[in-house]
């Protein structure tokens, strides 16, 4: 038995299956699929054990199977697991006559997706406010700080290139650095740290990076926050193909 591993399961699921063989696991998937009146007009969500077992059926070393492997082996939820499930499901929709095996696979994947959607997750989010009177815009959002930092890094590089397209405008030996260099120095400091701490309490933890520009009264800011949400709210399913 695997247990939930590194993810937080939804509060209400079916009881732990006695075995993790495919017949027992599929019994949970069918119960979710057929019982109307609860979550998404379906039956109770499958147990974490069943969810990780289903993920194991689709795991493989290739890019398509890695998000399944991460969840199956350690219980880790990644942003690319939802699109991986959608890709597998879309591969199973074309058949004019669904054979029983295809139907079973669809039920298993949909039960897994429903389970994941209800899992509580904490999301890192960075908003950029160009001036104190401007509206903040989301520039980076991910399940972990390292992934968020990667997106923020790309955003800050692009910001610097847009603000100071000519690049560095001072002599390298000049101690009075240009605006671009000063900004990049600030940005490197922001990216080096763990601004909130990985154990920070969601919804209360926030940190603001401020770049004081000599040529401007209004300093641009970037605010890092952690939000408590669900996997399904953060990675909503694509609308079904027409
Ligand atoms: Zn410079």
C-alpha cells in the first residue's frame, strides 16, 4: 500500500481498498462513476490508494508518462498531470464503438481526474504592479517555489529587456551602475531566496519585492503570495471537444 505520499487527499473518499489489484481498484472507479447525487453528480471519490494505483497503470519513462509516474511513486502532484490525463482521455474518444477495455480505461482516468480536482493544494503566485496606481497582473503561478521562480526569472529578464532595450549604458569600470544593472542586481537577490519559506501559512504569507528607480517616483513591485486552493481550481479541465 502506498498511502497518500506527498500530496494532501480530499477530505471525503471511499474507504481504503483491501487490495490494490485492478479489480478492486476498478470497483472504486465504477462506484464513483455510477452513484449520482454527490460530487459532480457522481459517487464518492476514489481512495488515495486507488488513485495512485490508477496513475501507475499509465506511468512510463517518457514525457507522457512521467507525471503519472511522479504521482504513482511518491504521490507528487504536478501541473502537467492534468493535461497528461486529458491527452490520454482524448486518445480514447475517437473510437466509434468503444470496446469494454476502452470504457474501463476512460472510467479509471475520469475517476482519477475527479479525485485530483478535489485535492487541496497550495499555489505560489507572483503579481507585478508596474506603478502604485496600476492593477496587479499575475506573472508567475505554480505549485512549488522552484517552478514559480523559473517563471519569475523569465518574466524579470523580459521586463529588463523591455525597460532598457539598449542594454547596459555605462562603462564596466564605472562604479555608478546604470538602471538596468541595478535592476538586475535586485532581481538576482529576489530569485536567490526563498521569500516566504516553504512552511509559510497559505493566504497570510506574502512578500513584496520593490525596485526603487532613480528616474521615477513610482517603484514597480512584485508580490509573492501563497494561496490555498484545489488542484481542479488551479488547473481546470479544458472544455470538451465539439
Ligand atoms: Zn549597466
